[in-house]
C-alpha cells in the first residue's frame, strides 16, 4: 500500500511510463541507425570473403586449364578439341541434376535475388557456380569468369546476411553489395564494379547503399591484390589521341562495334529459347556439342577463342596479329560465345565482350591505316576503345563502359575517343536492339524484373507539367477581411492562397472569409483572423510524384520560383496531379 500523503501509484508511475513511451517511439530509429552502421562494417567483411573466394576461383580455373589444355599459351593437339566436349557432358549432368540454378552468367540471378527473393541466394548455388564455371572455362568454353565471380560474391553476401539475421530491407541489398565485391576482385577494377552494380543491378542509390558497395569493392580489391599482385590486367603500351581528326575514325569504330553488338545480341536471343524448348534429353548434349564446336575451331588454328582470352587481348594491343587475323578472331569469338552461352553452360559474357571489342578495334585500326595512312593512332588505343565500344553496345552499361576502359588502361588521355565511340555504339545498339541483353534473357526466363535502361530513358513528369494558374486572386496577409471578401466575391475558386510577409504562403477558403465578415470582423487584418499555418511549396522542376503527398494534405500547393520565393509560378492540387497521370495512361 502507498504511504499517507504520497501520490497515488498511477501518478508515481506516470513519469516512468512517459520515458518508456519515448523509448518505444525512438527505438525503431535507433535500431535502424545501428543496423546502418553494422551494414557498413559487414560490407568490408563481405569484400574480404568474396575476394578470397574469387582468388580460389581464378587459381582453380588456371589449374584446370593447365591440366586439360596444357601449359602452352596457344594450346594445340587433339585434347584441344576433346577436352571441352568431354567436360561439357560433366557440366550438363551437374547443371541438370545437382545445381540447376547456375545456368547463365549470374547477373540476372543476382538482380532477381534483389527484386523477387528478398536477397536470398542459396549457398548451394555458390558452390555450384564455382565448380561448374571452373570446369567450363578451364576446359576452353568461350565464356568469362567475371559474371560467375559476381554471383559468387552475391551468394556469399546473402549467406552472411542470413547468418547475422539482417532485416528484410538490408537482406535485399546485401546481394548487390557482394556482387560488387566479386566483380571488383575478378576485374581488378573497383570503380567499374561499383558503377556496374549501381547502373545495372540496383538501378538506384543512396548514401548508405553507395557507401556499402564502395567499401565492399575496395576491400575486395585490396585482398585480391595481396594474393595475386597489383599488376593491371593488361600491359598497356603508350596510347593517346594524337590528332583530333582521328575522332572520325573512332566514330566509325563505334558504328561497327554497335552493329556487331546487335548481331551478337540477336544471335543469343534467337537461339537460346529454341535450345531450351528442345526435349530435356538433348540438354545433356548441348554443352558437349558447343564444346566440340569450340574445340574444333581451336584445333583448326584458332585456339585464341577458347576461354576468357585475356592473354590474346594483350597480344593484340602489342600489334602481334594482322588486321585480317583480328577480324577473323572477332567473328569466331561471337560464334563461340553464342554457342557456349545458349547451350546453358555456366559462365560470363564480360570477358568475351572485351575480347571481341579489342579484336574488332584492332581490325578497324588496320583497315583505316590501310585506307588512310596518315592516321597515327596506335593499335592499343583502338583495342581499348573497341573494348568499351562493344561493352556499351552489347551489355548496354554506358557509364561502366567508359570507366572500365579508363580503369583498365590507367590512361585518361583517351577519354574523348572512348566517349565518342561508346556513345555511337550505344545509340546504334538501342536503335536496332530495343531490349538490352540482360532484359531479353530475363523475359525469356519468364521473369519480370525492372528494366533499368527503360527507367533511365523514360520521360520524367514534373510539377510544371501539371500546375495551373490560380483560379482566384492572391490575397495578402496585411489586407483586411472586408477587402479579401470583396476580392473573392467574383472569383471562381473556393480556396485562395494568402501571401505572408516576408515570404511564405497559407490558404483560406471562401466560407471562412464569409464567416469572419458575418461575425463583424471585417476590419481585422487577414493575418490575425486566419490560421498562419504555412503551406509547403514546390518548384516547377520537382518530379510530379513529389507533389502527390503534399497535394493530398492541402487543397492547394503553391509552386514558386527558385530565384524569387515570393514569385508564384502556379498552383497544383491533387486533382491536377491525377489528371496529368491519366493523360499519360491514355497516351
């Protein structure tokens, strides 16, 4: 019992209840802040683990290549033809019976984890992707290690996120963070990895997302370089733009690269669904037949098209092939990569894309030098620009394509040729191939993931598209109720804006002004008679979606000039916003 004179028990408990209530209100914000910081720290560990996995992946792939194709840089002999076919049978059995989720490159699977599966990627998929890609690429299938590395990193991050019990929102984002780490380690290019994940996987970014992706990519590259060295992927000879007139030559390379990317995309888009629709028993033999075809090409004198082919890109940059040979290698690589990929063999398209682009750039350089001997651009410059050109045209990641070339080469003097060539390739590809390759593959698989290119290209509705002039007069806060009544009598609207001093806006209805006048308050100042609740304001360039929550809570929202906050550009209401969206649906 309480002592005499003491306040009742509920009165004594009230301050404690208030404290507990405040804690209950602030706990979600506190938890979100704590998780945000934890997520950043976790991103570093994701980068470390992904780098270790990618280092093991690359070493295993090189070991397989040595065992199956021999130690020579340019392999030869009957095993060149037989190894890809025999391993293709093994890979087909593993994909069909043990690891069904490892088909393809891994980019779309990571994107699906973000948008469909709440960030979930089974750890079994990581093991399967590692094993099957090592066998396929190591035996000579014309695919690359970067996309599998991306999915391996994403899968490791997903498993780690589940282990530490992240919230659903963070668990969704953890896969792209791991993807950036895996791609950065495989590419030895953290900036390009960050840009690709932001540009093609996430499609949006905030300070928190960007910080996590950057931390994972940088920590991944640091760990990878501590094991495999910090040497760049290619030994780049001197490359520069000597004469501005050469930009026309790089523009031609952009056009050729764009058309080649269209042919490459169409070939994959045409063959892949037809092979998948064939009877299931044929899928046991499709990777083997693809391997046999690739091995035959290698046996007949073009082993350069087998595997990732980075060492041959290096040779092309040092002018060790004739331009005719470079053109043949570019064409054969398109054929080899197409048959490898459409057969369902796990592996990526980054490396083949760079290979085709480099060979194409070198070939165009040779042809242009033959026709116009005064051109002084080096073969290395054309190869580098060609790599970016095909990357922009085929994978349709324009920003990544520019920075990828600059980061790989470490030479920023070629940025103008890269931008010119990549832009033209991207435009040509968009004109003849409406759907980017990753979107095309997604829809063939029956998924409906957001098309990030379509989101980038779609027109943005702005407030200025829906705003209108005010229907009635603009009232001033220092005029009387009687003056305001006379001004609104002949007006059409029912709600009127009131300009406050020195800046700011509020609103008043016709009924309120009429009621004030009827109460005998006609001589009072309007500011003293109506609530001075300030209205939120918008600017004409704001996205229209920004206006909707404001328009739902206020009958009129002022749209004001950015340079003069007292200048009214127009007004907008909820009805205006909805009518503008209806026009879009009608169109």
